[in-house]
C-alpha cells in the first residue's frame, strides 16, 4: 500500500514539525527539562495517533491547522506516557525507539518532570484559540482527553498493568486493561477529529467502534512482537511480559489463536468504516498496516 505509507510518512513529518514548533527550546535552569521534552518527543516513531486525528478530521473537512495542533498534543500525551512507563519504578527500560530512554539520557527526576511538562503542554495547545475558533469545541476536546488518560483510562490501565504481575488475569480482565492503557488514547484520537468536525452521533459511534477494535488488534500484535520480535529492529527490549510473568492475549490464547483474533478485530474495524465509503480508505489501510507491522 504505497499511497498509505506515503501518507503515514507525510503526517509523521507534519507532526514532527508541529512538535518542534510547539515545544520551545530553553535557556537558564529550566533548559534541561525542555531539552528532555524535545529529546523524547522528537525521537521518531510511526505517529499512529496523530495519523488517526488527522485522517478522521479530514473526513469532515477540518482545517489542517486545527487537526495538526491536536495531533501534536496527543503525541505529547503519548510521549509523556512512554517516558513515565520507562522509569525504574514502572517497566525500567533503558532503550526506546533505538535510543536511551529519557531517564537514562538525563536522570530520573528530569524524566518525571519532562513527562509532566509534556502532559500540561498538551492541554495548553488544545485550549489555545489557534486550535479551534469555538471555545466549546476546545473545551470538549480537553474534557474528553482528560477522561481518556485519567484514572478511568490510560493511568488506570497502567495501574492494572503494574498489578498484573502479581495476579492471574483472564481474557476479559486483560481486555479491560488494554482498553484503558492503550485503547483509550487511540479512541480519543479518532474522536478528536469527529469533535473538531462536529460529526453526527452515528458517525461518532462508528468511529468509536472502529477505534475499539483497532486498539485491541494493535495490542495483540504488540504482544506477539514482544514475544517474537527482534529487539534491534523494534528499538526496545522484548520479552518483558514473559519475564515479568504477566498474562497477555498471547500467553492465554496462544500465538495462532491470538493472530486469528487480531485478524477478526481488524476486519470488524474496517467494516465500521462503511458509513464513510471511499473517504474512510486511509483508516481502513491503517487497520491493515497495524496487523502487518513488524515493530
């Protein structure tokens, strides 16, 4: 799918440019935390969440000025979660995207502050008048983002993940964990474009269903790559869940059944896009990309 891959790369470049503009350099004592924020945010990556924001916003003819700012804000939130996830008190990783993690490059305290800085800057960007002319749209974006990443979303999912090494989880419990930890931000990325475009209830429902299935398929592939992937190719340590004794979709279902489930979820995600006809092709291509990714 050359066209899709070109679009994915183009949106990644746009996101990087927006992040570079929005995260300032610094002088004086605070320069180190700003450097750490830029170091972590501009480390590359597929930028799947920004892609979802911009692709869904394009369905409703939203100005790229608006969608690129929201896309950058969501990538800040995603990066903050990775910086904190890598800390010694969490997953204790020393490599991310082929480079030293933030706390290894700087120090643990700086990494915590860099994550805090990225999270708060994301809300500053979303609340800014340049993001959308209507205050109620900006307020809805901020509200829904807070819900997606708080104790009932991403943060709560991370808490469940930390406890997973001590408790034997079944498939429904793992599904809930991943819907919170990974799926909530993916879901918001799709809803953000719909909020910017003032989409109707049915369209938003279909995007929510697409995001739900896409998020679970993404996580199953992530579990497979953690078990089978090449650490050098992926740019991070593999086999972490198995070493920690955590139950995953793969450990409970087996690799073959897990792949089958990921394929079923991908097909369901694509079907939810039928309401958008040809305009939804980029989103369906993304679902196909997720199932085939190798890192």
